[in-house]
C-alpha cells in the first residue's frame, strides 16, 4: 500500500495497531484484512515500523535536574515579579487614557471659551443700545422753540431717514423746524431681526417693559416712539440683563463636563505614576 | 509507588525536597522526550532544566491531577520554544573534521551495514541514528506523537493529557507520521523477518 492509499485506511490501521478501534470498526477492518492483500501488507509494514521505534534507546539523563536551596530562593524572589508586566501595562494604559482625556478637554473647551467671552463682553445689540442717542441729549440739543410735530409712518414704528423701517427701538429723531431735507437724524439702527424678549422668561412681565411705541389710540404720545431718558434707560437695562442672563446660561451648559474630566485626568495621572514607579523599581531589582 | 499528587501539593507549599523528588522521578522521561524532539543531548539537557525551573516558578498554577502530565506539557512547550528559536537563528555545530570525509556520503551511515542479524540490528547504533534522523525530517507535531506513543508507549488519552491535543488529532497525526517513518525506515524493516514482530512480542 503506497501513500496514495486513502488516509482513512491509514488512520484505521494505525488505530487498530494501538488497539484503539471500537468493536464494530475493528471487526469490519479485520474482515477487510482477510480479503485485501494490499491492506494486509500495509498493516504489516506499520507493525514493523512500530517495532523498530519501540527499540529506540532510552537515554539516561546526563545529570540531575534538581534545584538547590539557593536556586529555589532566587526563583521564589522572582515569583513576586510576575506582576511586572501587569503593572507596566497599567501604567502605559493610564498614560494613554490621560492624554486622551486632556485632548477631550481641548476639544470641548473651544465651545465653552467663546461663550464665556461673549458673556463678559457686550453684544452687538447691547452696543447699539448703548450708542443709541438718549432722549436726554436730544432734549439738550433741541432748539428752545417747540419742534414741529410730524406724524411719520405708522404709529408705533420708529426710525426714519431710510428706505427701510426700523422697528420700535431708539425712536425717530426730531426734525428741525424749517428743515426739509434732513429727515430722521439720530434714528434707530436698522435691526434685521427685531429683538424680542424670550417668552419663557416669567421674571419680566410684559407690563414692566416700558412701551417705546407711540400710543396707537390717540397719537398723542411722543413723536416717533421717543421716550424720556428714564424710560429708555429702564428699557435698555431690562434688555441687557436678559441678554446677559441668556449668555450666562449657555456658558454654564458648556462647562458642565469640565469638572468631571479634571477628576478623571487627575485619577489617571496618579494611577500612571504609582504603577509606573512600582514597575520601574521591580525592573531595576531584576536587572541587578 | 510515589504519590505524585501529594508531593506536588507539598512542593506547592514550599517543600523543595518534595519538588526534587518529583524531578528525580520524571527527569529521565523529560530528558528523553526533549532529546528526541531536539536531536541534540546538550540542547535537550538545557531544555529539561529550563522546563523544571519553569515548573517550580509556576507551581501555583498546578491545579491537582497528574503532575507527570503537567510537567510533560511544560517540557514539550519548552522544546517547541527551542525549535522556534533554532529556526529563527540557525546554528552550525562545530564537528571535528575527519580524514577521508571530503567525499560526499550519498547514503546515511547506517546503510553501510550489510547483513546484520535482526537482534543485533535492533540494538545497533545504526538503527538509533536512523530513527533520530527520520524523526528530525518530520514536522514537530507529528514527531511528538511518535515519540510519546511509539517510543515511550503512552496511550492516546495520556498523550492528550500531556499535550492538550484532541484525541482525533492525535490519531490522524500518528497515522501520517507512521506512514512517513515506514518509508524512512524501509531498509531496517526489510531486514526483519515477516513474522518477527509476533515472535518478539511473544518473547517479551
């Protein structure tokens, strides 16, 4: 039987040779061996091979491999260093995680920092409010004579001097008597998105906000929505407070995760330092 | 009969004498397996020593059962490590140069023996050399099966315990290894009378 004989037969013959075949398989194979000369020859060759291997010399070990007391003591001390790889790995992992936590903070902070900046600095709206001419100054500059009253546009919409209508802030300027070519000087700036107070703010009831628009009923209010200095100041203060509150809330939201991240970074740094130090001292002992 | 489990448990508690008794009990078997696997007595001695040192260092991982199987698994793993190391960094042994060795020997030395008797042939060093040479030509996994089953007479279950290899794999590896050895040792097989095995087995 050559090597091209099916592997299964080799396995069966080999197992049969070692007495490892179960009864049904054994009987089947024995029946085949009686009929098949090639199979019988193959089995005989396997028997001879096994016999030759059985006569392989048993070599005596050249020396004793027992351990001396000194060797045993030395080996026992090295047993304590089996934590070295674990500690080293922990230190490396903690360092990597700490770096990751720092990067996370750097990624988060660009969101928080501009919010903090905007909360501390006046916004465009606030600046425009501050720069808006006060009724006081207008009154001071006003001529002594009673100004000519002009009903301009729809009552309640101030501004003027422009093709666009400015809504409700600042109020229109007075027109000097006899002057026909200067209209609406000192009018409010054009605000594309009219400022509106958030509806969820219950602390500022609508009644407390002074109305800057002229009375629609009789048209006898101030010209083009211009109010007195106290009213303007009070209104501006209310709006600025509201804006500042909104920005402060947004800033707080951005800063929520930062304290936890700091603690995580600190914890990881401690773990990395402690495990790294222990691992290093162990390694030094081994090197001695 | 030595109680290997009791000795192993004592060794685990720090009893060096108990460990050394176990070493003395199994060192010949361990060395023989290492020698057949590595084909070099010095490398085998080193591997055996390393294996027993590793066994002592890792006594805490011994979970009862056959200490022999546990330690033989360490021995075989050490041999595999050594074989891998040799493969990575092959070395050329420094052999003494003998006169008349300039000519290339086409056939192994054991083929020169013309007509030895079966008995003398079985005890000859030529057969020993031939077996070792044939073993070295085989894959490591197949070699280990032949060493344990055919040379050391272990049964399949014992081999499975010693190596962690499943029984089915042992059967197939052994069959293929024997088929290879059958061709490799053909010269010696032909010297054996056809019915030699039965007589030999009967006399033993």
